[in-house]
C-alpha cells in the first residue's frame, strides 16, 4: 500500500511539472514530425534541387545537347548565371573533342560551402550527360539519328540506349525482400527512443529535490525498506516510458498522414514490440538512477541528463544514421544503448523480424539496465546513509 502511495505521489508531482512533460512528450513529438519531413524527400528519391551555371564559350548543337542531358539528370534544379553557384565550364573546342581518347571533360568549380552530396550529384550528372553527348555525336555521325530532329527527340533516343530501370528492394530479417522503408519508418523509432531516454531528466531531478528538501531523510525515518523507495521511483517513470512508447507510435499512425507523410505501419511480430518496450524502459529508468546518484544538485542533474542523452544520441545513430559515419565511428556507436534499441526497433519495423531476431539487442539493453541500476542503487544507498547521519548531500 505504501509503495502505491509513493508511486502515486511521484506521478502527481510529475503531472504538475510542465517543463518535464514538455521534454518527455512535446519535444520528441516535434522532433519526430520535423525529421519525418526532413527525410521524406530522401526516402522517396527526391533529392533537393541543385543550382548550377554552365559556361559555354562556343555554343553548338553538341553543347545544347549536353545542357539538355545535364538538366535531365538534375530534375527540379535550376541553371543560374548571375548568382555565385556551382560552375560547369565547357572548353571552346567542346564539340571537336568529343571523340578524343582519353577525353578531357568540363571543368567543375564548387563554392567553398557546397556540401559533399551536391558535389557528388554534379559529378555524376556531368559524367552521364557527357557520356550521352559522346554517344549522340557518334549516332549523328553514323546517321542513326537525324540532326534535323527536335532536340528532345534526339535526347529521348539516346536515353533509350543508355538508361535502365532498376528495382530496389531491401532484405528482410527472414531473408525475403520487401519494399524500401518510408520516412516514417526511419524517423519514428529514432526519436521515440530519444524521447524515452529523456525520462532521465525528471527522474534525477526529482531525487535531487528530495535530497535537498529533506523529504528523503524523513521517508527513510519511516519503517520503509530501501527497495520500496526505489520501486516507488521506478514504477511511475516506467509507466511514463510505456506511455511515451504508445503515444509516439500513435503519432506516426494518425498524425503524420494528416501532414501528407506516409503513415507508420507495424511490421514483423506485433507481440515482439512489448518486450522491446520493456527492455528500453528498463535501460532508461536504471540509467536515470545512476545519473541521480552521481549528480549532487539539480543543476548537475540537468547537465548530466541532457548532456549524456545528447552524446548517446549523437554516437548511437539517432541524429546521424550510422551508415553515414566513418567505420571507426560506427564501432563507437555500438557502445550506445540507443544504438541497440534502434537496431532492434528497425529490425522489427523495417526488417519485419521476430522476437528471436532482436534477442541479442534486448539482452544488451537488460545488461546495461542491470549494471547501471546496480551502480545507481549502491551509490544512492551510500548517499542516503550519509545524508541521514550528517544532514549533507
């Protein structure tokens, strides 16, 4: 009975803390929606437009064909001449050099602030457009294409000779193939996990306030086992974590479609999501105990909670996908519990896996929870005993 009374007290205090509720529900919800929008174009193969300029010293049918082929490779991009942008410079003898071997292509100039993706897209587009132009020149010389035909028709005939349709699938956990993951499937798990780990902040802050106000000292003076006090912290925050899990998944189901994004759809064994949620919740709450034991005041609790969460998210593939990291950084990412949770979630959601497919990551999460929880209990016990006898934190 005392356990439930203490647990209800924690829930009541948390319900009055609007800042904590915002950090637990509003912030991850906004992150989830924003990142779903940010990744929607990438997951739908609609890359951002790239603005560029083309310097053509001696206009010719060959340079006109090259420009048309280049624009076809960069849809929705714009050719600009008056603003500083990526520059593609053709040589004055561009048409005469098409059959040279080795061939000297156009000169590319990039602004210092241009990103790597834009540079790679321009290089790839110029290479393909140049190859099509050289083929066009050969077909014109061979009279296989009429030079009197409209430019669009000439380009279409060359494209038929150089382009192939590639169907892309992903390998599922079962070994079968499925369609490519949507933006919702990639962003919802990451920011759901990030939001669940922010339970560390109100949890550690609550314990610090009880230390500083003397509430914990008075509670310890009652005939209460220390396990009861710890469970009164773990139970309510575990319930909050589970509520986060449900609400953020519901956001992917019902809110994202209203914003024009693909709805989140559950794949894999639906029963496997429940033990995964329990494992993530255990890791979050036990980590919260450790942070609360290490911090000595509310300021330190805030700094350690927010800082550790951001670091774990940064190295764990939440903020930057792990496949975009260098190999050394990918190895470091495997040390983050957020990385284990994300890998398990994506195995179910995207890979359509079963419980056995995520067992290894659930095991890692439970070991992490056991280690951090045990360390937190030991440190908190020592601190409580010291507080009882010296009235100092």
